[in-house]
C-alpha cells in the first residue's frame, strides 16, 4: 500500500468514513447515508483545502487515534474535544500539520456526540454507488474503523485555510426540531398531535446513525390498522408500537410500515446528530400538510 495512508491505533466506539452520501438510490433500497452533520464535514474539508465532498472520519463520543505514514494537514471539528499530536496539545477547529509517524489523538467529546476529522487529500477508500460513506443499515461502503486498519489518503492540493480558528455552532443543550405534520398525521388522535408539539421528550441512548429515538409520552393512534410499507425520507418522524417518536437520520431504511406523524426540516437534522442521550427534545409545528 502507498505511504500516503494512515494506520488506526484506536478506533473508538464507532468511527466511520463519511462524505456527503449517495443520493438518488432510494428506488434500489439504498439510503443517502453520509455525514450526519454535513455542514461540519464541509467545514473541516475547507480548512485542509479539500473539496466539500471529500471523505472524512466521523467519530462517536470517544474519538479515535491514527498514525499517518506521511506528513498530513488535518482539521478536527464538530463535537468539541481535546486534540493532541504525540501527546502535545493541538488546536481544534483549525488546520494542524501532523508529521509522518506521529500519533494524532482525537479525544472524547466534551459536549455533543460526533467529531469530524479531515485529512488533506481526503480518505481515499473505494467508492460504492458514487460515495465512500459507510452505511450501517445496508452495509455499503467501508466497515467501521478497527484497530490496526490502514486507510489510504488522496493527493493533497497543497493549500489550506490559513486561519487560527473558525466559529462553529455548539452542541444543543435543548434540541428544537421544526416539523410539518403528515403524511400519516390522520392516523393519530388530536390529543397525540397536541402532545407531540407541546410535551418535552429526551434523546434515548438507543439512538444511532439510523434514527434518533426518544423517551417521553406515548402518542395514541386513532387507526389501528396495518399500514403497507411506504417510502421514508430523512427527518421522517415514525411512531412504532410503543408510541415514542423516532426521527430518521442518514442511514434510515428507505421504506417502513409504521405511520409517519410528521417530518423534521432538513436544516434541523445536524443538531439532532450532535444531541447526546438525555438532551431535551421539543417538536415545534411549522405547518400542516
């Protein structure tokens, strides 16, 4: 393998390769996938001189550690965390030069959930259906990182953003999700619609890249019939038999048989990706279909 690569020393709880996803394949049963916080993925790419759709690493809660075989420029953003190079503190949210053989350690998130690491040249794993993203539901893309794995890097542009640091939104203390009711809001009682938009929920520890699960008051259905499977989109608020809403994220299934009471605005989903378990969740009605 080329020396334009890095070795994984500590994979962390869940670290995956992500870019901006593979849209346009829902008819094949393939969701978009991609970075759960795409604005941060674009930002760290810009800091190291990559195009916005270059593949990055997405860590979950505990970070990761890697050792590049060649000197590389990296940028770390998203959930704030300590960053060190061979044990010495390095900046978060700014370009950092990492020498060949040095250990880049991205620590546990101090707040939020997901941290993004961009390397100049991008992570150059093989693309599947036009994307390098790991899709945990379908199994497409490279597997989650494992200790000892070696991943290739692309050719660097030689330029990067010359800034000390850049502003980034902090992880939410309360998650406010604007929703449009439908397409199956009529399957729920009026009381359930009111409960969804007036009562507080909390992020469940069972949440993952497929969906943000919630804990809170159950939503009562007006219709108890079986619903044939129908298409699902990112942001769909599906209500399983226990009555607790689930917000579909990037690796969601493309079809589902539980009714969708509402859909979250796409611009609010990045905040959902950074909300740790226990974060209060408020669904705010933005309109009805």
